[in-house]
C-alpha cells in the first residue's frame, strides 16, 4: 500500500522497544538533595509548606545523611539558618557557622558525599537581603567581599563545591579570587548564573527564614520575562570562572535551560525549587495527581531540556523510585 504518512507508532509498540529508543534518562547521579540546617540540638522542624522537608540540627542531620547515603544520592546542598542575624550576615562567614559545622559533620561521616555549600547572605542578615544595605539599597561591591569570605570559610570547613546564589554582579570573579588566594584553586564554583526573581521561592523562604524584611529581590534577581538577559548573565559567569551553571527555577524556565545548554559548554544544573515541590505535594496529598509519575516526568523533562544535574527536594523519593524500576 502506498503510504502518505509516517508510522511513528512502530517504535512504541512494546515496553521493551520503548525502552530501547528512549532518548533521556534520569540517573541517581543526577540528583542533588537540598538540606536546611539549624543551630541547636534535637531539632526537626517540619516546614508547613514543604511536606517531608525539615530544618535539622546537626544530630538530626546525621540521621538524614544515613538515609541519603543508603539511597546512593551523591550530593547535598546545604542551607543554614543561624540563631542570630545581623546587618551584614556575620553568621555566613563565621568559621563555626552552621553550614561550616554541618559540612564538617557530613565530611567526617560520609567523605565520599559531595557537599555543596550555598553561598548567600539572606539567611544571615536581619533584613533578609542577599547583600549589604545602605539607604534602603542592596549595595553590590561591598557585598562581594563578604561573599568571598563566606566561600572561603565554607571551603575551609571542607565544602567540595561553592554555590553562590546571591546575584550580585561580579560574584563569581570575587569568590574565585578569594578561593584562589586562600589556596582553594581546586574548589569548583557552581554559580546560580540564571536566577529569576520568582514567586516559586515562597516556601523556601519559610524553610530558610529568609524573607526580605522590606522590598523584594527584583534589583538583583532577573525578570521572569527575559531570555537574552539569561544568556548575558551566564556569559559573565563563564568568563569569571564558573564551573557549573545553575538555572533557577526549573519547570517554568526549561526553555532557558536549553538555551544555556546550547550556548555554553559547562555542566548545566536545574534547580527544581520549593514552590514547584509544594505544588506537586499539595496536589498529591489531595489525590489529584499520581505523585511518582508526575515527579519522574518532571525530572526527566528537565534532563531532556538539557540538565546535567538536578537540585530537587524530591531527590530521596526519586532515588527510591529509580531503585524500584
Ligand atoms: C538564597 C536562595 C533562595 C533559594 C535558593 N537560594 C531564595 C531566594 O533567592 O529568595 C530558593 C530555593 C527554593 O525556592 O527552593 N538566595
């Protein structure tokens, strides 16, 4: 018979055949699990808007890490919530700050797990902004020194990767110089290169207690409507010495992920952020969606868009589901 159309269904006819022609796969090695650490003892505070996510004190962190290690998740990303905040975020660059101490705990317990330290000031500043404030403005250049100091103290504590999320201009160059000067030229920078001023960070700010006390982050994080700006941001970070490029949030920005993948030659990291997680959890708890299938589809979609790594609060569940397969 003369055929005037293509038979795409030929390659979909059985489960085995579909597996054979599958183009993208989610692997355990792709996953980075974010963890919130707090000062104190025996603390496991549930984050209301993020079911299954907790603020953990160091003793609880150890238990969490047993689970992470048993699941084979290769890497964690640490966010710290200090007991005391001040104007310039001293807790961020204190050698015995909470992230520094958590890093030591993990590296002693599981040396092979890659510890990524979030390098920002907003969890540590009384005003909740990611830089130094003067006259109601977030100052760029004076913030750089504090960020470099933070990165160096994190590296000293044993962090394997520095992940600056503050969106000041020149932060990669400043942190690279700081690390190099301190003898940490081998510590990579995973830069939040393309970070949008997103409402999807809402639940994170509950978890990290980092809501800005005035204004918003729109003078340093990007306008969600912009695409070219993302390329400019990534370009600067590459030139300044970034080793990985993060795009954040994930789901509504997968076009940007593909742009970054196509235009640069560094590993691309997608941050599947708190709001994305909360939406899935809420719908799943209502029985409206199939959580496992939705999560695996989302994460595979991120791989297809160009992600080499995915930072996700679903990491432990995804690791379990990958094992079941
Ligand atoms: C800190 C930081 C934020 C997130 C990661 N690092 C919050 C923000 O920029 O307000 C958000 C992560 C998430 O929503 O899961 N600057």
